[in-house]
């Protein structure tokens, strides 16, 4: 073997011209271009690197501690979507909006169910 032949950063063996792929300015064996965590074969431009190691996007986010889409409790959130009871006060149906109304005379906010405005005394 040539003394100056590059060594693959993944396996440490000599990389010959016919089998090399340049990743992160280093020559890798094409077969060694895999995710550090899950061993998924990676294509140029479709991976991320951290500390000289390469990862698929999913494993990189986990290795880097990045939370976001696909992490945390997304599955349970998806399953429970729309299942929870509303916590809005539905009121008694007499005020229109269900939460509060405004006095027609002075514009004061009226609590649900009041008969007269506390600001001007007008009938609600």
C-alpha cells in the first residue's frame, strides 16, 4: 500500500481511489458512509455531522439533543388530538358570546348572567 494513501475515518483502513467518497473533506469508503447510530446508508447532502461523525437527520437530532418534530410525546399528542373536553366557560347562553358581554350604553364588560351594568346602571 502507498504510504500517503488516505485512511477512512470510520474504519481506519486505507481508502483506494475506486472506493472513495469525499465526506467532510475526508476520503471515506463508500460502504462506510453510514449513520453512526443506526447504520443507515447515507447519501451526500442527506446527513449531518457532529464531532467528526456522521448521522442521519433523525439520529443527529437525538445525538445533539434537539427537540422538535418527531420527538417528545408526539405520538400520544396525535392520538389524543380533539379528544379533550373544552375548558372554556360556555355560560348560560343568554349573553351571546357565552363568556361575557358589553353594556350597550357605556361599553363596560358585563359578567355572565348580570341584569344591570355596574358602571352606568343600564339594563344588560
